[in-house]
């Protein structure tokens, strides 16, 4: 997937954070929701899952309820200096590891583009880093 992220302030960018969202469509036959006695509580108020088209959405977005899954941080080896309104763009490719199907191979390519002036200037060529996650 390709991405474009605009810099809100002038600062070094040390990496990117990713999250995911999965939609579970509603079953053909509606399953009754559990009652309050079926769900263990931890004392924290639980937010109801997001419902979309009769199904549920699991999200690890930072503004959603916490799950045991989390956001993933992709740190750069060298920070990328950006000014406000510059754009960091690139591509992330995810594949199953060839030797261990429980691992993911993630390749992240990125570059920063200057937003100053009418012409966008490439500040550096694409950098690339491979990550392996279990």
C-alpha cells in the first residue's frame, strides 16, 4: 500500500506508526449478543465495538478502545528532517515469511518531499528497510 503523511510541525521524523482495522460482516443469521452476566468485567468501562452494516469492526487505531493488539512502530535507522507541510511518502509491503508462516516480512520504503514553493522538491531518494514480525 502507498502512503502520504503531511508534517504538522518542523521536526525530525524517527519512524512511522501503523494500525489496522478489520471488519467482521454480520452473519446471515443473527446471533444474540451476550448478556451482561456472560461478560467478565475488569472494573473498566468497556466501549461497545463499532458496528458497521450490522457487523463489527476491530480497530487498533490510537483513538479507539485498547485491545491486546496494538499499533506497530517502524523506526528509521536515521531520522528524516522535515519542515511543516513537507510530505513523507512511500510504500509498505507485507508478506508471509518464506521460512516461517507465523512471521511477517514487511518492507517499508519512504522519502520526504519539500512543500516549500510551488515546486515539490525531493529531499532524498527512497530509503528502504525490511522488518520481520512474529
